């Protein structure tokens, strides 16, 4: 049941479900939508007051998601912030050799022979992100693979590259999965979703009902993960 309440001059919609619970509960989904559950006899005014009392939390979550939707490929600038698999890092530039990137706690240092060379900064950062994505993708595939091995799925060769319109691709005949390097700039559950999606294509090279049955079996919350990934569409435009 769709409802709405005004919060700080903003009309907020939420999905209300009546069920056998003791208290009013609220959940903010990965796509920013709000779900509320309440006892069958709970007055609507009490529910609206409850949602309004959570205004700061709701608006903060929505603002964070709106910022995520603006995410673009990082430009390798001093002080720039980027999110590496859910961890926010601040970029710094240092003179040194060889050219490389080093993660230090919540910082990422680009150590360069020439810190004033924009192309060199970008190449060094891009190489770090590509290598980080490759390591993370391999780890995720190793974790998911036991669910596919009994069905005769071979462990795939893994590749990473920048893609303009896709998060991943699968070539079952070549036993290869390619991951968009941009996945390293999204939360870990997004990379896991793409890995499961592509592994399922080894069983079903389409998006049939059987494909989604297999995907739901190995990752029941895949739809929520997909919604989260959609917030990062700016990375593949």
C-alpha cells in the first residue's frame, strides 16, 4: 500500500505493509525507497508520526544515494575522494619512483616521477583500479564457484576492462567473464551480483525464467543488489 507523508516541506512516499508485528518498523532499501510495517490495528496517524520522527535518517540516506548517482570516474586530483569497494579513500600525490599507487589506511597515494603530469596521474590511478578490480573479482568468483561446480560450470578465465554500457559480459564457449573495472568503485555486493549473474550465464545463455531461477537460488537478494548498482550508472556512461 503506497502512502506519503510531508517531511520538512518534502512529500515522501513509503510502502506500508500491515502484518502481525508488535511495533512499527521502517527499512530504507538500497534504492532509497522506504518500507514500513505496522500492526493491523495501528492508526495511520501514529504511523505517519513515526515516519516523520525518522526524517533526519531518511533524508540523509536519500541525499547519500543522490550523491552516488553523480559518481564519475575519478580524475586523479590531489584531495579527491573515491570509494573503493565501499571504503572512502582520499587521494594524495607524492614525488617518487617507480610510478605506483599505495593504499594507506583511508588514503591512496599516487607516487609519481612527475606529479604535474595529468596523463601520468590518470594512467597510474587507472592501473591501480584495474588491478584492484581484478583481485576482487577473482576472490568473489572463488567464493561463488562452489555453487556452480557441481553443475559442470568450469572456473572461468577472468578479465577486466572499462566498458561504456555494461557491468560485465560472459562468453561461455571461451569460458571467460569480463568485469567492468568501474565495479571497483561500487559497494562489494554489486561486484558479487555481477559475478553471480555472469556465472549463471554458463548455465543459461539468456535471461529466461530458468536463468532467474538459478540466480535467485545462488543469490536470493540479487534484485536489491541490482538496484544498488543502478545508483552508479554514471560510471558506465
